[in-house]
């Protein structure tokens, strides 16, 4: 089987990461690569780490250029995916790495993004209950946000096992690539090195409603989410520290058992041995999720911490994993659980 | 007035930082400098940034060497301060930058440190209600831990104004100097650069009971603290993200007013203009505390975030500030609110 | 004496650093602060580390705003200083932290900058032979480039003592603040963290002719300079590794003696004890220059390495030092040789 | 073909990196893993990024444990390889990633290492003239040092084409993993972040004679090397800035042609398009070498700069590449030219 793939938005970080992974995917042939302001430039000058594609020239993002592929990855700014997808045939697998097709509730979309809502596509988080079934054979996939990936996987076993109150408190550290290549002063190296800073505090981050959307059905009730992201001095990686008050009668053993059950057969999610906590370096460049959980008897809270690479499992790796499922390929093809460390 | 000062433990990060500050203090004369394994070495090879002291040789930490000073700073490993302090006269101001004399409850000490409890000294956090009065004229001062400094100042106004439930959830990022110069594999540059990792999760960090001790009397009831520290790739700085569920009827205006009232006249604590959040780089090398607070109406939580330099306000700067108060000097002498950025 | 100072270009890194230093200068009163695109904004949002100036608003850079000060610091993009300076009285001390007035040879200026040459002002490197005399009482000062400061101080003693061939090879590492706050993709944190890269290779960097201009008169002949700057993952600091072939008969003792003689009485330049090499962290935020030199008998080369903070001694600290000399103030006023480390 | 491989020294950075690569090698089965002080521990706690091997326990490094493998990689401290290799059969391919078998001149070994010289093995740098032939079928391979790999590949085309004087000047920046996991104060994260520092200056670095050994035969005369390594704040990567005075009559075109000829058919060495300079991030985790060269007409020097990952092409990747050649496997098996960036 040869899957012919195009990437729209190949000059950004998400586009570059999906190409990095696809170059190692045994069933994929890389077709058209497009950009907007960068159209006409060599990929070698924009993504110098992708040596085998250095001689490729970016095309403009047009229906003609994207036609004739089996799969099209969209790595476009929020609000631009729907128009491009509309021009692609229904037999093409379109995988949106942007936010446009994640949220089910148009009111959430309006409140947090403000553009017309593009509709909802099958959600690319296979590890959720029913997650794989929703993706098999699908021709449209919405890739989850990086923070919702880390947070949902850290918390859902506690809610699935009915161990936690429906009020989650999350503080997540992210590397700067999560903000993309946008030229903003606070993303300059001089600003981020040697500094940690929060943003989107107090319920303002766009990923918050996506977390609520993921966790609430599992909990069987509306879960409120207090989410604070912080920018830390590294290029890649998310460490999500998540907690919720334990329901009365919860024990450390019950917590452990819930997580062991949830992840016993997951190829990419690793519950660490008791006492070992995840570091983001251990998943650098990999599609793995490392999770540890503890029960703090004094504060009566369940603390679950997950580490992912925001560009891999948090974006492009999750996208390739979902592609594999949608196409009926082995789920792990082209993906690794081995981090590049130190 | 000339204050003659000795520093025991001058080769470590806390000792080096107190010397950095004292070198700019107009009333201080730096006397004996001691070390243990480093005794006999030149300070210029151990602390090359302290140029004016490069030719000084470290002495052994003995009563004879420390005698004859007005002030002695102890920057020693936990458990070693009491024995040294016992040999110093009652007329000498002894300032312990270690943990030995912070906790009031011996059971807490036993549970988290395990050595015999050395007793409790006046607590060097002047910004607490009654904080300055406890220090004026005192001859013994226990410098707060770096995390308790950041967390207590972020949260106490909410508890003082009776706005929050007594269950605080805190996730704090710290630079690596907080762990000292100890030679441990996880503190190697190769390990910490490009990585974020948690430690002491689930109630295990030694600073947790100190936070409970500080906040509970202000709240008028026992405050439980869920505290998760994370190690981030920078040398200095703490960003403490603290939250608690708001009591019914709380408004954003009430929250803002509580913090404005608490910090209206504090020289080192700056409540930022609404909408601006603190970055640790802005307090690098300074004794300032930058705080912002928000009310998340959706999650019904108060979120307060503070940024400090763990070595300055979090350790040595707080120590010098307390020394000034104890000696009747102007509180800001030798201390700055200006960060070294970018 | 109260010196009233204005800073044009207060929102950039050079402008921010000169303000950081002036805030601690006992004879200075900070007057007008100007910006261009940032005019009208609060300094607290642009330079949050300068707490005491947080409430100041940036004015536009006009002659009216800058009038009425004793000293005006220009922290403007290359090519803009001459026009602003022309509007300021001849009795005002104007200190240009840009490149406009450094080069004596208009052909060099044309080749490397391309705008009309603004003329040459007294050169603000007091440590050069005759350097202080050129600044005393001067009303116009050109602050040296950051690399030329580090390189000239590392190499001139070898040339002054006639020990080295007139072909210098220099590779310098710089922190990203040397590139300013310009929004360029290669300066994003995601790009610079975890990466080292060269630029301006092969004679193309604008600081090259300035090094030639400094060293040649001391050597008594034209010194050729091969200069390669590299960008490293830190915000501040320059480490300049400089070497030249030793003339026949050179000995390690002669090399050491030349440097000891050159820097015996310099307040800011520290020749380290033999065997100790400088690290940029030791001068972080300070005006100190740390230098070490060695003679490699096998390659017959003299290797001199200097560490400076590019924003302090390399820009704003050197500017304040020169201001002090020009005004007849003690040279060290408002400046420190103590680094903020670790 | 299934190649059964053992790794002695699996807990260090070189050992971890060779395992990372071997896990993706289609013809390799990973056998015994050994350590010294870490024997008995789980690899999952020592190398948490190597998820598929997390459950493996380190054995002691004994002949019995290492017996029965086709290939044994030695990632041991200098001076320990010879004794271990002596116990392995002559039919086993032994690949020494330490320094013991690199130098041909015992006097060099004595001067720089001081232990008895273990003898010389075929040198694992296939890109050198005759390099592959020396490795085919070999049962003993000495992996080059990381700096000699970067420097030799940057400079040898200039010497092969007789364009440069035999006096090379090299300044190289390295990430901290090059120093290994040794617990030394200057390798602590607090010390290396935000700082650049030189070491082994003036001819003292152990890799210097290896560079001389590589370049001299190609130049047809003894090449002197002035080598200054610097430690920069990143975990991985080497940027080697190399230069030599051009012989009279040298032109930029001739320089370019020499490098194009040398690397036209090399799978891992990429001469970049003119004007593009290499960044270490572009080779992060990859076996690629990125090189650019320029002729500085003003200083009459050839400047060649190479970027490698010190752990991959500089150590473990070079080792696997040589293993492939020795075993008659395709040279690129298990190796990638794609970096993990940003």
C-alpha cells in the first residue's frame, strides 16, 4: 500500500513535525507541500532539519495543488481549515491539526475563537473510550489540542472509575513550539530563556472547553476545569500537573488500579512504575505519553501528571496515529515510543 | 553604623547570594567566610562572580572563626544550624537560611526532616500580618523556605479577606539553584536542559507543612495544601501558580481589592496592573515579588500567581531584609526591586 | 551633582539596560524616555523588570522631548543617531550606543552599513591606551560594539607588547540579546534553545572593521581579523576566543607579563589567576571583563579569551563608564563588578 | 540476518544513545546490557527515554555476560576497554566508543591519557579517504572522538585539495552531554545554563592529537592544530568553527569545488547550499553532518563550519555506521539524516 500525502502549511512547526514523522513512515509517499507567505521557497531553508526534503519547493495552498492525494494534513492557522477542506473530495482523508473541527458546542467555539463554527469532525484521541471506533474508516479527523491530549489522558481514568470530584485543577508547562513560529516579542529567545510565565490565566485559554468536552461524558456530569498554562524555557514538551479532590472512600490502591486498567493495552501511553515521575525529556520527539498518579491523603486529592511532546503526540504524532487507524494500517507505523535524550 | 557579618557556608548558592547582596550593602563589612569540604580554597575559584572577594580564603566553620561578628548568616545543610548557633553569643544576630528553625510543630519536623527538632525562631517574612514586629530587635531569625515565601505571599490576602475555601492547590516551577550545588545526576545540565519534571509529588515536599503553618492562622482554620513542585530549565526563579475555590458570593472586584489592600505599602511586593502576569525574568537577582490574581468565574476559583527569585527574595534577599529590620536599619538597604533582564 | 538623563530608545534591550544601571547611579535623575512604535505605552509593560519606572510612559523621540537634559543616551537603530544628535545642543553630552559614530574610515562605513557616514566621535573604551584622555570633558561619545569591546580587550596587550603576528582569528559566542528585540524567525526561543549557529561568517560581520581599527594602531601595522560570531542559547554574555600566531621567541612568561602590565590598574578588567578560565555567568549583569591568556607552544599561538556581558560592559555599562569619565565623576559610579550567578 | 548485540556501559550517555539507535535497527537484536556501579538496576530508571527496554536489568560487565554476541559496543571510561576486549573472541566485532584505540602514536597517548597504550584499531570515520576499506570485515573498530569527527570532516577537503596552510585554528562549541554523566560541579544545570566557558585551552584537550593524526596524512605534512573547546548551554550538539590560512592563489570557487567533490556521494555529510550556515538543531538526534565553507578574502582564510550531534554522528551513530560497514550491511541502516527540531 502506498499512501500519497500532502501537507498544507509545511513551513510551520506542526507541518514540519508531520513531515519528520512521515519521512520514516514505510507506507507513505510525500506529495505536495504548501505554504502561504513562504510559497516559492525551498523547504531546506525553512526546515533545515528535514534533509531529504531540502530540495522541495513550497507551493501555494490551492485545491489544484492538494488534489490527487490520499491524505491531506492541514497545518493551518485557526479558521482556515474549513474552506480548504471543502474543496477536497469526500474520498480524501483530511486531517486537521488546527482547532476548527474539535469543539461540539458552537457556543464554545464562538466564545473562544470568534469565527463561524466549521462543524465537528471525529476526534483523534484513540485512547479515549470508543476512540478508535470513531476513527476507523473516517475521512475527516480533528486532531486534539496539545494540552487537551496531555490533560485528558492524565485525568480520564480517575473519572472513568468514579474516583474524583468534577472540579479539575490543571497547571501545565509547555515548550515554546506550542505557540508556533509567529513573530511575537514574548516568544523571542531573549525573553523565554531563563524565565517562566503564565498566560491565558483564569479560564481564558482556548483549550479549556475541549478538556471539559472530553472529561464530562466520562465523568457522567459536567466537569469544571481550572486550567493555567505556563511557558517554560525549552522548545518542546508538555508537563501537565492535574488534580481533583478524591471522592470519599478513595484509596491509593483504587487510584492505581484505575490507571493500570485504563492503560494496560495502550501502545503509546505508559503508566510509570510507582514512585517514578515523568520528565518531558523522556518523550522528546516520540509519540509516547508518560503518566504517573498519586493519592495525597493529607489534601485528599488525586494528582496525575503526564508528559508528552507537544509537537509529536500533542499534534503531528497524534495525527499520524489517527491516520493509521483511519486507513486500517497498524496503529504504530511510523511512530516511536523512544525519546531523544538527554 | 558598621555591621560586621560572617557567612557560614559561603561556597554554596545561598551563601554566595547573601555575599553578592552584602557587597552592595552600605552598612556591612564582610568578615569571616567558612566552608566545610571547601575550607582552605579561594572564594574566587568557587564563586567566580564575586570578584571583590576573589582573594578570600574559606575557613573551617568553627566557633572561633565565627566569633566577633555582629551578624552570622548560616547557609548550612538542614540539621546543622542548631549546633553552630548554640556556640554563638545571645547578643549576635544569627540568621538561619536553612530549614532548622522554621516549623513550630515538632511532629511536622519529625515527619519531614527526621532529625531532632531544633526549636522555632522568629520567622523572616515581614509582609505577613505582624511580621515586622516579630523581627524588630530579634537576635535569631529563621528565613522562610523559597516556595513558602512565594506561595504564602500569593495566597494570604485571599485568606485574610475570607474569600477562599481552606483547600489550596499549588503547582510551582523552580530553577535548579533551589536544589543547591549537590552533585546529583538529575541536576546535571544535560538532564535539566530541555526538560520539565515534578518531584516530591503528593504531599511529600518538605515545604508543605510550612505553607500550612503560614496560611492557617490567617484563614482562621486549618488550610490543606496540595503542593507540586516542578524543576524547569533555568538557574533561578520560582513561579507559583496557586488557587483555591472561592467562597460563595466572591466577586472579581472583591478579590482585587483584597490584594490591593494587602500590598499597598509593601516595598518589595508588587501587585501588577490588571491583565499583566508575572514572569520570573522580571525579578532575576532582585528582592521583588510580582503578583497577579484573577477570579475564574467558570471554575469558581481564585488564581494567584507569584514570581520571585528563589535565591534572592526566596533565600538571601529575604534574609538581608530581615536583618535590616532586626538591626533597625532601613528595610530596603542593600536590596533592589530591579531585575536583571532579559 | 545631579545629572539629568534622557534615554532615546528606551523600549529595546540597550535602552532597558542603561536604565537598569542608571536607576542605581547615585548622581543621576532619569528624565525623558522615548520610543518610536512604542510611544504612548507604559514602560512597565515593555520592560517589566524596571519596577521603579513601571508607571512611566514612553514619549516620541523628538528634539523637544529630549531637550533640557545634561546627558542623552541614544539607543537607536543604526543610521538614526546623527539626525537626533544634530538637534541637541553642543553642551549636552550625547552618548551613542549605536554604530553610527564608531568608524573612522568612511569606506568601511559604506561597505558595512551603506548609509551616509555620520562622522566619528570619541571612542568609549577607556582601557585603550589614551582612552580616558579622549573622553574627559567630551560632549560626544561613540560606545564601542559589544564584540569589539570583548575582542579588543582580549588582544591588545599582545599587540602592545609586540608578541603576535598581525593576523587575528576570533570566534565569539554571544547571547541572543545582542541581536536586539527585532522580530526575526531565527531569534525565536524555539529556534535558539538547544542550538548553536554562526552568522556573518567570512568577514561579513559589521564589527570586523572596528576591531581592525582598534588593534592596528597598537600593533603599529594593519592587523587582519578573521571574525566568526556564533549565536548560543542564552540571553546575555559574550565569550570571545581570540588567537594569533606568536612572534618567534615568545614565551609564556612574556605573554603573562604583557597582560598583567596592561590590566594591573584597571577597575573593570580582571586578568584571572593562571589556569582559571572565564565563564560568561560570572559577569552576568556586571560591567566586569574577565580575561585569561595562554601560550600554546605546540601551535605557537597566543590564545586570549574574554568574557563580558554584552548588554553591560558591551553596551550600556561601557556607556555609563564613559559618561562618568566625561563628566568628571568617579569612573565606577553606578557600575558593579559582581555578576548575578548562578 | 540477525545481529545479536551487547552494550557495555549502558547507563551512560554514549551507551544510551547506541541503544536508542539500535532499537530502530532492523537487523539487530539487543542482548546483554551492563553497567558498573549501576549493575542490578532497571534501565527504565536510568534511561527513561528508552521505553522498550524499561524492564531490562543491568548486569555487571563480565566476560561471561558479554559472551555469545556478534557485536559488543564498549561505552566505558577511558583506559578500561582493552581489558574487556581482550576477553572477547577474535570473531566478535568489538566497537570501542572510548578513546583507547584511536591514537597511533604511543607518545601522544602517554602525554594526553597517561595509561599504558592499548594499541590502535581501524578508525571508524568512513568518510576519510580509504575510510570504508579499512572497516570492511574488521573485527575491531575505534570510534573517533566527537570533536575530531566534526573537525576532520570540516577541514580535510581543504587539505586534500592543497588549498590551506598546515596550521588549523579551531574553536568548537559543545553541548554538555559530551562530558558524560560524571558528577562534577561545573556540569550542574545551574552552572551551565546561561553560561559559555572554555576548557582544555592552549593545546591541552585530548582530542587535539587525534585531529593532527587525521589531517596530517591528507595534507602530506604535519598539520598543527590550535583547538579550543567551549561548553554551551544545550544538551547535545557540536558546532566546529575551523579555519586555516589559504595558500596563495586560492579562490572561493576552488574552495567550493573541493568540498563539493569531497562530499558529492556521502550519505551523511551534507554540504549546504552557498550562503546557508549549519545550526546544531538541524542535526539533533541524527547522524548527519552539515557543513558550509567560505573564503574570507580580506583575512585570506578558509572558514569551514560543521554541525553534528556529538552523541549520534559524534559517538554512537558513527559507531553504528561503522558496524554496518564492517558487517556488510547497508551503511545507512538504523540511521537517519533527519534532525528533531525545533
